[in-house]
């Protein structure tokens, strides 16, 4: 039987036999795991691309972990003997772990695609551990108070600490809660005296958000940290997407907000002057001035060109962009047809979203019906449309996929004929065993 494995992250060959690898072709493999006994079988397989090869002892139990691992002091010191760990993630060794526990945990070895965090009292053991690591060895002081999750440092948190505490925080965005930011937030209302009384030394693995009145005290006690964001005095952190319309504008009255994300001013679609509800789809310059709000962002501000002048007085940003016509925000998938280009519209394509242009849209339609494009996600279009779209891009931080109709069909025929030569075709496997 002929088998094609087009893409695989981890190929387990620890129990492979000459029969199981016969007729196997591998397109792309990130990692192949073998033993001294099965390693010669690699020569019987056709490989397109192999990134790395990991050899584990014969008889070892393979444990694949697609995530993150914590080693703590109450681990059974024999539970992982004979187990070889393959970890796609990070490992945290807590400061209550003994030398015996750590040696037993890695007694059979490990291959780690990520960083390992460990107390300074155990660092000397590291060369003796059979560990291959594609990442950093991060060291913290064993006598510090260890927190392995995102922390908001505020008066309540600080008051629960002994005075003059050494504190280590391993921010867990992407560590134990995938998708959350790896950062520590110091609340804007944190009292300087309480902060200085309870923290004598601070180690942070991750980024930090610090209010301006605590910045000097933070730098005085912090010996390790990532990127630091300082919130200006009088501002409140608002780190969620901020889309402001003429109807929710009143919510900004008298506020000073700081964000690291883009701020979007979007006119209310479908609400016209003189409507029965008394709503106006346009922003009113006089009203904006009366609300007396202040916004600052590390990102950009995208706004209708009609209010650009007034917004410059009470907003700060790395970049300001204006748009014409209505603004369409694309969060998922959106297909634009020729009828959609009859009225001018600009498009904000968010990260992970896709904007597709139907085949009948001409370069003239693009010129007349599409305003500015703020691209963070993806655009799919035809070759004839690419020139027109390039002139519309104001922000180009995404991807543009150009469809070439005839070559695509030829390639599909070629791919199908190749796959037809195999009895089994496997594509995009995280783990696969031969």
C-alpha cells in the first residue's frame, strides 16, 4: 500500500517496522521521532522536507504535549521515569521542586520547543538533564514569591504580601491560557507608598503596563521585564477595541482613555438627519468639542475626513488616517459584488478576516466605488483587479492573494494526478504514527 503524508508536525516512528514504512512518502515533517532501533528505517522513506530528528531510548514511553507543562514539588518522583517528553510549549519548574524530583521528571529526556523557567538553585543541574531545548532557559530567584498567571498588581494584591517581598511573575498569556496577552498590569489607582512598602524586588517574565506615577518606583525594584507601557497621568487604560459612533460618543464625556489598539470613528449606517429617532449618522464637530474627552493610543486613529481637524485637538496617536464614504468593518468573510460598489465605501479588514472581490468587478468599479482600504487581514482578488486595489491601500499589514484562473486549474489537475498514485493521502496532521 502506498501512503502520502503531505504535512505532519510530529511523526512518531518509535514503533515503526519495515512493513509499516513501506511505500510511505512524507512531504513535510517538522519533527520525526525515532529510537536507535528504528532510525535506520528513515532510509526507506521518501522525504520532501524534514526539519528535525529526535532520537529517544528504546523502550521509552513517548509523551507528546501540545501545550505547556508545570513541574511542582508534589510530583510523584517516579511518575515520569521512562517517559520521554516532546513539548510544543513552555515548561515552568516551581521553586518548591527538589533536585531529585527534577532529575526524575526528566530521567528519560525531553525535546522542548519553547522556553523553560527554573529557580536559580536548580540551574546547576541543567547540563546533567537530557534536554534538548529550542528556546531560552529563564532563571528566577528561588526565595521569591512565584505567581504563574496574569496578575493585576493593585492595592489589594500588594496588601496581601509581606513587607519587602521579592516577587516573580510568569505572565501566562500563551503559557497556560492560549490567546491572552503575556503581560502584567499595574492598576492606575495603585498607591505609591503601598507599592514601595511591599515590593523590594520584582521579576516579570512578560510585558508590563505601568501608570506614570509608579514608573520610577517600578524601574527601581524591577530587575527583569519585557516591554513597558507607561499610562500617562490622568488616563485610564482601555485595552479593548474602541469603535466610536455618533450614538455612543456620549460615553466618552469627560474621559481620558489610553489604549494600545486602533481607535475607529465610524458613522452610524442608515441613520439620517431628521430621522424619527432624532439621530444623525454624521459626527457633529460642536458636540465633540463640548464632550471634552481625550484619547491616546499606540495604534492609529481612523476617522471620517469631515471631523479630522477637530479630533486632532484632543487625540494622540502614532498615525492618523481618514476615509471617505461609509466605513465597512470586516471581521469574518465578506464578498463584494459589483452592486456593492455603486456607492463609495471604505473597508477596514481586521486580522483573520477576509475580503473577496467578485470576478465581475472592474478596475473602474474599484476606482469609483471603493475608498480607502485598511488591511490587517486578507484580500482575495483577480489579477485584473490588483492594480486598482494597490492604489487604495492606506494600511498594508495583511496579505493579498491574487487568483490566476488558468494556472490554478492546471495545478489542481497536477496535484490530483499525484495523489491518485497513492492508496492513502493524509494532509495536515499534528501527530501521526508509523
